[in-house]
C-alpha cells in the first residue's frame, strides 16, 4: 500500500482513500514518510538552494569562443 499527503487538508491518505484532483504529494512507502512530506520537501529545497549558492559563488564564466 502507498501513502499520500494531501496538501490542502493536511491528511495522510492511502491509495484507496486518495482524493482526486487535490494537490497530493507522494507516493510514500510509509504513513510516517507521508506525514513528514512537507518537512522533507523543505529540507530538499534548502539543500538545493545551498548547492545553487555554492555554484553561483564559484562563478560561471564561459570560455571565450574563437572566431
């Protein structure tokens, strides 16, 4: 069975009870993973933002093209 997090209601739902047309996150293997969907997404976004800042701080100058 898979679990889903309903962003609109804040409820964890199963495949059998999953709302249609709602903003859903998942599927997750466990109810606990689904319950923590927003925190997991926030942590991944913060990690990606930090990687972007590191990338940008290194500079992204392209090599000059020969004409």
